C-alpha cells in the first residue's frame, strides 16, 4: 500500500480490519444482538426554519461503474430521465438550491480512479458550477486478500485486479486523507449532506439541515419503509446491550438469520444512504480515533477477476458509510417519504425511473408521480435478457412503457416493447418460446 502511495490513515484503517480478519472475525451481526428500532421522528412534520444553507455542502458518491449492468464507465453518466444523465440532474438540483437560497453550496464528488476523468470532463459543460473548494476527491484502495492464505493476491496478467475499493465507508477516511475535510472547514462549511449519485430523490432539504443545526446532531440517517424490493437492503437496528443505532447489511447476516433479515415487518426501516454529518464533529472523532472510525467490517468473498469464476477466491474488506450511525454518540434517524429513496442498482430500477411513474421537475427534482401515492411500481425483468444495459435498451428501443398506473410489472423470457405501451395494475409478460416476443405499439397490458 505504501509503494502504491496509499495515505497512512487509509493504511491504518486497512490494518484495523485485516487484524480482525486474521483473528477469525467475520463481521457478522446476528439477530440475538439486535432489536428493531421503534418509531422515529418524521421529516414531513418538520417545521420550516432558518437553515444554515451557506455552511452546507452536497457530497455525492460517484465511484460506481455500474458493472452489475455491464458498464465500464461512471454510472452517473448514463441516461437517467428524459435524455438527462444522473450527473446532469444532480447539477441542476444543486444550481437551483443555490439560486433559491442565494448561497454558495458546493457540489463535491467522491470519485474512484475509474470514474474521475470522465466525470470531471462532463462537469466542464457547467460554467456556473465551480465553487471555492475542489470538485472532487478520490477514494482509497486496498489489496484483495487470498482466501486460502490471507495474503495479498498477486495477478501479473492484470495487476489492477489485485486492488479493490474499501467500500463507501471509506468516504470519511478519504475526506481526511485528500485534504478535503480541512479545506471545507477552512472555508466555513460545517454540514455535509451525503448520498449516492444514483439516487435522484436525494436532494438537500433545508428543514432537515435546520434540525441538524438547531439540535447539534452529529450524524443523521434518513430511513424509510422497507418494501418487497428492499428485502436484501441494509436495515436500521439497535444494539440490545447499548441501545446504539446500527446499520446491518445483508453480507453481515449469518445464514441462520437470513430469513429473518428479509422480514420487512420485523426490520421495517431501510437505510436510504442519505446521510448528514457535522464536519467539525467528524474531524474531532477521526482525531480521537487516530483516523480509524472503526465501522463494522463487511467481508465480501469474490474471485480476483470478477468476470472469471475460475480465478482464485479473495476477500474484499469493506465498510458501509451508513454504518457511521453507530460511531457517533447522539446519532439520530429520521423517517422520510419514499420519494427521497429511488436508487438505481439494476435495470429494474432504471425502467421504473425512466417511466412516467417518476416526474422530472424544472428544478431537477425527481419525484413519484402524484398518482403513485408515494409507492413506486415493483419491476422484475428476466436477468437473462435485461440485466445488461445494452440488452435492456435493445428491448425498449422506443422508451419504457407507461407504469404510472402499474402496481407490479414482471417480464419472463425475451420480450421487446413497442412505442407507447401501457401497463396497468398487476402485469406479467411471459415468453417461454425460443424467439423474441414483440409487444406492438400502443398495446395496453393489464390483469
């Protein structure tokens, strides 16, 4: 790591988690140690109040390549809605907030080495976006660890495959090691609103910022109801022994508790990854812990070449940025409407977002259509034919079907959709034949 120029604080973090791995720890969080969180305050009930908007910064995680959809470039650069990329819409949201509140409000991205160049090139189109702090910083990297001997993997055919990102929990370390945290504080910024670049519902809400400042909350996580689509998403819980809030991800759940983990009636709140942090308090906590927040470890088991299952098995040691809810004394959770949580992790999500179930406002806001009553449509597309973006686009050449009146949209088999197709209620399209089924222009599907 030193030979690669990885900063000392990032090395200290890796040493912390590697020591746990060698000691036999798995990072698992079983049901016996946790209890559901009772009701939490509701953002819809927050009053309008004076918010320190000029002391805030919008921070977006932008390191993802969308590899799960077959992409090799920044996911934020693909079309999200009405011909605009995720990044285009994020920039519009930030510029509108600046205009409305007459504040500086920087947009800062955490890029990876893979996304930085393309993303910064795309930002050059926005002449009015630059602020008084750098536009981005780059997340750190760490070695992949062989499963058989717990040593760093060597892969001369492609040395880049020897390395991996430490998960988005690296955000806090990278803020520190890049100098960005100090730069923000030196220029008078005190609050950061953090979210994923693929979640266009995550727009800075002045009412939440006002609550954060008024009550001196060091860290706040936005949560919403878990739905069928979130059964494998990280949920908020509380430690039985201390009462401390904690985030549990699916990779931290023992096999015996997997069924319980997916019980949305028991573990009812999903982490939106819309997070707020006091920057002065973050610097204090990092200093107190010598740069190591000590977030719960996530051990991901993969192969050194993710595209080749025959290559050696490796561990990737990761952390989740939402897990910082357990690192700050006095951290809070806040219930928010579902419209603030519309992440795009798969082409299922992308179809819903591109459809008329969501509406793009002039101010860059992306919200569920009023007819949806706050509930997104459930979409499940056959992974054999729709998982990769190029295959997905080929089967919706004229755009997505109308889903504004659709509760459930399921496609099995190879199906292509014409222009102006409408889906209503609960729809399942099933093609078990060898050829492709063509849904004609203007077809209305229902029942």
